[in-house]
C-alpha cells in the first residue's frame, strides 16, 4: 500500500492547534500522557488475551514478551521514544483514534472556548477531550508512531508535524505494540526549557508522575560495574499500587498525580475515598470525586470511571458493575482479593461477591460525602452543584438498589426553600427550623425557582410561617412521588389537595361560601376540572388548581411533553378563595344576572381557570381561545362596560 496523505478532522485539527499554542505551565506532562497511553494499551492487551488466549501464540518464534514500557532517549539525534508491547493500532484505528475526536459536544465546547477568548491551558484540553497524545506536539516538531495491532501482521507508520495533516504508510514492526518517536524541538535552557533526552530529567518525571504505573517503565542506562562502564536496563518506577499502600504513607501530591493518571483530569480531585477491607470479602481501593463534572456528564450515560483489578492485575476499566449509575462521576480503582482472574463482564453481573463489594463501596462513598457535608459545607456545596442531580437519581434508580440507600441519600440532599432564599438547606436543617408541631415536609416542584416563588399554592404556608422546599431539577419530578417520609415527617406536595399545613385543617375561611358561584363554575368548567371547591390555602389569589393523586404535577406533565410524549391534560380540582374580591364580585353579579347575562359571564369562569393554570406553572392547551376571551373582555373594559351589550 502506498503512503497516504490525510488531514485531521476539523475538531481534531482545532484541538491540536490549541494544544500547540496553549499556555502550558508544565510541558513535562507530555511524558506522563504517553506513558499513560502505553499503560492503557497494556491493559487492553490483557483483556484481549484473556478473551482469546490464541493471540499469545500468533508469532511463536517471537512471543509477545512480558508487558513493558520502554523509554529510549537519543541525545545526539535529539529524539525520545516511548514504546510498549501493548495492543497496538491498525490503520483504521490510527485514523480513528489519532486523527479524529469522537466526543459528543466537542464542537459546541470548542466554539464556546474560542468565543471566550484568552489562553487555553494544555492540561484543561487533555482533561476535557482526552487528547493526551497531542501533548507530544508541545515538545516535538514531528511525531512518528510505528505500531502493529495485536492479532494482525502488518505494521503502520503515522507521521505528522502537527500542521493539520498526517501520513500513514506500511511499516515493519516485529511484535505487536506501539512506539511513539518524538523529534524534539530545540530547547533553550535560558528560558527554562528542559532537556528531555537527559537521563536524570526522565527519571525525575517518571518518578513524579508515573511511579504507580503497574507495568515496568524501563530505560537503558550507563552504569559502572567493577570499574567497567556498561549499559543495562533499569526500571524507573516502583510500580507499587497506590491502593496497596497505607493512606498515611502516601502524600497528597502522589494521590493527585495518580488521580490525573487515571482520569486525565487536570484539576485535583474534590474528594478522596481510600479503603481497605479485610476479613470476609477482601477488597481495597482509591476513589475520587472530580472537582468538576465532565461536560458530557448529562449528555447521556457516560460510563463509570472505576477500574477493576483482581489481586493487583488489571481486569477492566469502566466497570459499571462496581458502582451504581448514580455514582458514575467517581474515578478510581478497586482491587479485589477474592474474584477469579478470568471473570467476564457477564459473570460479574451475577457474582454475589461483587454485590458485596459494590455495597461496601457505596456505603463508604456516602459516608465520606456525609463527613464532607458536616466538616466543610463550602466544599460540599461545590460537590452538590456539580453532581447533586446525578446523586439524586439514586433515590429512584432502577438498578435493583431502590430504596436501599434512600435515607443516606436524603440526608445528603440540599434544597432551595421559601424561607431561605439564596441558600441551600438539608432536610435536617428544615426539620430543626420547622414550626412547632409541624409534621409535614412541604414541597413544590417546577421548572424555575423564581416562578415557583410566586405560586398561589404557597400562600397559606407563607402566612402560616411554614417553610416550603422548592424542587427544580428535572429529576425532582421523577423522584417526588417516591418521597414519602424522612425523620418521622411526611413529605407533602402543595399541589396535592390534602397538603394543608397542620393546624389549618378544618379552619375554613371566615367568609361566607358562595355556593352559587361554585355551582356556576362547576357547570362552565365541567370538561376541564374535576371539582370546584372552597380553598383553605389561598389568602390573596382568587383561585388555584390542585391534584388529588400522587405524581401528576404540572411540571411532570410539561417534562413528559418536552420529551415528546402525548400527555392528556390532567383534570384537577379548582379551588376558589371566597375572601377574594374577584370571587365576591362574581358572586354578586351572578345573583342578579338573568339567563343571558349568565352565559356571558362564562368568559370570566374560563379566565379564572386559565390564570390558575398559568400561575401553577401549567400550559394552556389552546392559547388562541384564551387570547380571544382576554381580548373580548379587554374591549368591554375599555368601553367601560363589563358584560357585552345585548345584540
Ligand atoms: P486518551 O488516551 O485520553 O484516549 P489520546 O489522545 O492520548 O487520548 O489517545 C487517543 C487514542 O489513541 C487512545 O484512546 C488509544 O486508543 C490510542 N492510543 C494512543 N496511544 C496508544 C498506544 N501507545 N497504544 C495503543 N493505542 C494508543
């Protein structure tokens, strides 16, 4: 096959440009990234060999060799190479993995980045897009990759100067694996540039960033042995897994570097959970909560970021079975002593040991979050802002763990509330600050907090002094029906007809109850409301709509519609406020109206219904009709009349 000349995909080219021109505070990280990629390739080799042991013998004269990462500096030629005998890449994979970026939302994100102006940090690009390989172009003016895919015979050479184009051509390679060869840029030590072919520079960088990599990182170094100088391989990393060391012996910096290695994040993590469980089922691990949600966390189901090891051997990354989907923001490693090494994903789903490990992990993570909430509220707020909506999914998860962690999760939830604008409170704080004798936790769901704050449904609580939680995350709609009790208190949606604050039940408005008006409205609105009754909850608004069943909130209806579902408008109960001047005036009018005038007053009935619907956050199904009725009444008002003239 001939040499092919290709161009990077547009987004990839933009990222590469940004990387080359980025404000890099630290160029050393290119080596960390290349070692990381080599280590990942060796992980993949293990997975493929486990699934297909024949691959091992594909080239019996050579064998695959023990897994190894090799660094080879050439001072004279000013090159540096990083090689591995991992899974390698074929021609298509080179194009796909190196020439394109397949992350959803990349284009939008790049647009935003460009329009925001200012410099971009290389670390941020690597973190957001997983383009560690591109960091090689920070130190090299040409990068060659010679690689051969495990299980295939042909080798390939990729070459690029980072100018938006690259070439691919067939190449010789004896064994599967990859060599990344960097043709280093000139270094200017007066500018603080480091010489990356220098043995001690390489040693230092490897120790600092990659010490915990579980495969040996080898370099041939000159040594003097018995007076004679000789060249011998030396392993530069200790390779001791960080999760097998006692937490007190590992520095913050080491943990952070490990986190960056596994997550490709550039910011230190927000929280670390380290555990070592012995006696019974044995497992240990290090898990991290990132400081920031990846920009595609809500785009869909991103895989879990937890890697499974068994007795120190890498088994799989993104092990969904280890943590529930509502903890999918976690990154880290879990190492089990007891699972069999040849376990497959399918077997994992069924394995009772894994279920025990998973439970143990969830409990430890929830405890760590609880502690963070108690010890450092400010940091917890950062966590909640990034991941609260995901964590709440745990209250309604469909992965078989429903309800299992309900109370622990509810303890961790924070809410907006009517009494504490601008502040988020926990249920415990709600309870501590509740009105004496209050036995319910009142809440209202909707899309916008500002809109909820003006809802007529809040009136009685506002005048009675009860605090009301305002739930505005889309997931709140789904979980609201499952909110039953917490801390001996009962959850009550104010949209429910029976949600009245304690102490006000039975206490009707002193006002006379104009039965006639209710009967009139009942007749006019019989197709859209279930019932018309007098309200105990309103103090100023003339009317509101409430529900007599679980779920079925107005916001839920909207949510389902926005997802393209056909949702019939739910028939609600119209509550009217006899103390409202509007209701009084309507009553007086009805009392003296003849048959014809009563018909004309129907417009008022409809408008009362429509405005209750709007105030409750609902949507009018037939806005044209609403507009016509409003226009008719406005015309009359402007003419100084209140009902139409007789025709
Ligand atoms: P990331 O490693 O975050 O996915 P990179 O830009 O560093 O992003 O690499 C892109 C992809 O190229 C990797 O996901 C991997 O599939 C492939 N790749 C990079 N280096 C190697 C390697 N040494 N061996 C095999 N595949 C590699």
